[in-house]
């Protein structure tokens, strides 16, 4: 091989290929555009920033870092290296800040889970109602007639696997936000925008998909890029994708489990039929595949891992936020302490508490998926009826209890039961936010839906 060929071969080996999404991400980082609001809600974006950009100690030096090659070769299922250099309060991979020679963390993706502290139908619906508010902020315009408006002007993809999405409920939320904003006195008298017009226009930019199985959900995610980039398919082509919503991660859990168990029964019956003609010594030799197939959660984990992988890919490609309702791991033990109670005790430093009733889904792909986990807890909740109360008594108290539920305030906070990987620095930062009266969002139900207290109509 001649010197020219060797030189050409060397140049080829030095080439680096990257996709358009990676190039855009590099340009955003170089231009300092990384810390843009992800959800459009100040209180939650402030929290999310702490999780996305974990603090790094100033005494950390560059030689302690893994090389780029080591980090690339040691990727974990959630996209971060298995063994990056990690300092106090840091849980993501690090890069080197050239001028100072100190490491700086690579931003984690804006992926958020939101759950409630109970399995009651009313509490479970809170998470979906909160998603409506997040969606409304994403699709409303950021500016009207030159005046700031509480919106982001994005398009939203809503994966309604639980079939809980309601256009009527979202319209109510949109009208509540727009009415409060337009009546705030910040807009000139000649503004022609009305809550009805803004609501109608915003609804055009919510793209709802209703998969009927986990396989359909995966297929929807795989085809999403092609759908969004086809101008003739929808009216949101001029908007960037700002949010992907999944309600919820456990929608097809029992369906997948039943399918897995049916496969197990079929396989076991076939194996029993085949083994009846074999010798006794042959029947004593168990096949490894049989042990693998007997795991009831196996199918679920495989599909969940693929779903998480596709969501991560879409988040990175479109530089959008992802928010989802995680798997419901409550068994329904009403005597167990709530997430909020455990969170307060953990925040206060308690390390010993009774076992928490959860289903046996260890190492589930959804557990490591979110960058930040939120929980919705009541501040002044209405107690449940005792089991001994008659139906007539319940009917008599219906109106008073409905009024009490309407006046109940709810706090959206970080889930302190997920603090295992936070690190002391991040915990201290969150506690400082709480001490200063920040780090949470207070909401309530009103005539305009589930909105922040300061946006409720009077």
C-alpha cells in the first residue's frame, strides 16, 4: 500500500460521524442555550434545573475524569456511563471546562415523572389533571400583541394509553389560563384575542395517539418522527416538538403479563406432552428456556426497555421534554404511610420506617428513566369514609364533601422517596428551596379546572 493510500486511510479513520440532532445539541451547548425552561412553570423548572445540572465541587480536577473512550464504552441502560467520575451531588457524566480545567456535568434530559400518594380514583385522576395543565402551557402562545403570555408555543404529542385524555377537560383548563391572563391588565385594550379563540387554536397542536397495546405503543413511537416531519399530516409543522406525554407507563402491564403467562402455560403443556415419551432420566434435565419463560414480568420488562429507549431517542432528537405517569406500585394497603409522609420524614433525616407496600418490579426500566420525580399530595385532604358507614350517610354528605374536595389544595413536590441517588449536595439545595418557600407548586380545583392557586378565577 502506497504512502498516499496510507495517508488517505489515516484520514478516514479520523473522521467522526454524528447526526443532525447531535450537531444541534453541540451548537446549543456552545451558544449557552442549555438552561432554557423545559416545562414553562417557574417553580418546577427551578427544581428541574437542579436535577439536570448537578453541582460539582470546585476541588475536582480534570485528571480524575474518565476518558471519553472509557465513558463511551461503559454506557448504562439509561444512557449514562456506568462508572463516570462522580462527586458529591453528581450522578451524570462529566466533561471538562477548558478555561478552568474543572469538570462540568453534561445536562441530563428533561424527563419528569408525576404520581400521586394514593391509589384512590380521585387521587389517581390528579396526575392526569396536572398533565392537562402542563400541556396547556406548552401549546399556548408565548406572546400576544407584544405582551408576554403564559405559553411556550410548542406542539405536544400525547400518548393516551389509559384513554383518560379529555379534550373537554383540556379546553376548560385552557380557557381558565387564558381568561386569567387576558384579565390581568397586562394587555392593551385593542387586543382582539379571546379565550375561545386562543383555546381553539391551541387545541390544534395537541396530537393524541391511543395505542391499544404495548406493541402498538412501540410502533407509534417508531413512526413518530416520520409523522411529525410530514407537513401535510398536521397543522403544527411550523412548531417544534416541546413535550411528549405518556399516560401512563403501566397501562398495559396486566395485558403483557397475561400474554406472558399464556405463553408459559402453552410452553409447559407442550413440554409435558413431549416429556411423557422420554425416559425418566431425560425428564430430570430441565431446560434453561423454561426458567426464563416462567417469569411473569419478563415480557413487560422487555417491552418497557424498548419503550424507554425510543422515548430517550425522541427526546434527544427533538430536544423536547418528556413527562409521564409512572407505574403504580401501590398494593392498596391503606394503612401504609403516604409518599408525602415518608418524604417529610426522609427530608427530616429519618432513616428507619415501616416497609412500604410495592409490587415486585425491581430493576424495572421505568425506575431509572426520569431525571426528576414529582408527587402530588393534598395539603388539607378530606378523610375517606369508614368502612362501617352506610350508603344513606354517604349520600347525605355528598354535597359537603364535594365542596370540601373543591377547596382542597394540592402541592406538587419532588418525591423524596427517590432520593437514593441524589447525593448530599442536591438534597441540601432542595431543602434550601423549601426553606425559602419555593420548590413546589400549589394547585387546586376550581371552575376552570386544576390550576395553580394564583391562576384560579375569583
